[in-house]
C-alpha cells in the first residue's frame, strides 16, 4: 500500500498549529506563516508505511494462511540546532527592527515538550532566550560553561533592548530545559551544559 502521506501531512499541520499558537501568544505578526517556516527548518516528518496484504499457501494445510497487513510507524525528527542556526544566519527572521530572534524558538520548545518530554511546561520567552544564548555561545562539542550562562543570556537580551533576567529566572529556565531533555549536565565535566540537538519521535 506504500507510504501514508496523508498522515504525514496531518502531522505537519499539527506541528504548525502548536507552533502558531505559541507564536500568537508572543504577539508575532502572521504566526501561521512563520509556523510553516519554522516547521520546515525544525521538523522532518516521515510518513508511516503500510505493507501490502500478503497471502501464503502452505503444503499439507487445509487451506491458505493469510498474513494481513502491518504498518511501520512514521517518524518526526525535531532538530533544535538546525532551527537556531537558521535563525542566526538570517534565513528565518521575525518582523520588526528590534524583534528578538529567539521568539521563533518558543514554538520549537513547546513542540519539543508536547511530543518528547510531555511535561506540559509553560514555556516562555525566558526559556527561548536561554536556549538561544547557549547555542550562540557553545563550544565545538556543543557544551557551555554553566557559570557563564547568566552573562551570556543578558548580553543577548541587551543587544535587542530587552531587560536582563535575574539569576533566579535563568536558573528556573535551565531547570525546565534540563527536565525536558534539551540540555543536560556533561558527563565528563559537571561544570558544563551539553545541548541536545535533536530527538526522534514515532507516530502511527
């Protein structure tokens, strides 16, 4: 029967709806258009595959033995690193001279939480700004020194005319991101955060 592209199309629409909803709450103009662009950069959706019905005939059997059909689940790959790189390079932008680029990350985090961690967290611009700062300033191993996080976040915020976050606000955002599996303490160095780039989720 082949790939069930209608299910993949529906899954993409579901992702766009989640992202558009979060962008709408951020006051972004035309959230539906931006959601479509974010999904293109952030999510890779593979359609489920339904194997055709199969029949077999066995000798010394009173009749044929039918096989039925099976469906291999589709996959959604969420790639946070790919999205942030696209935003940083200017491929994805938010309208407005001082609009913060990390606003586009909010929808990605909401989607990550909804499909992967299922914690149902209230994700805000604070979370997105922390992710943005960590990714912008990470090393070649996708890690970042924990003690530098507050300064890095507030440098990014100052560049776009935003008020600084307190140490408590940044720590709260880091705790949520860690629970979601977006970041985790580096195994070889507990003083650094490791930034997880992508996750794969199956669906039927």
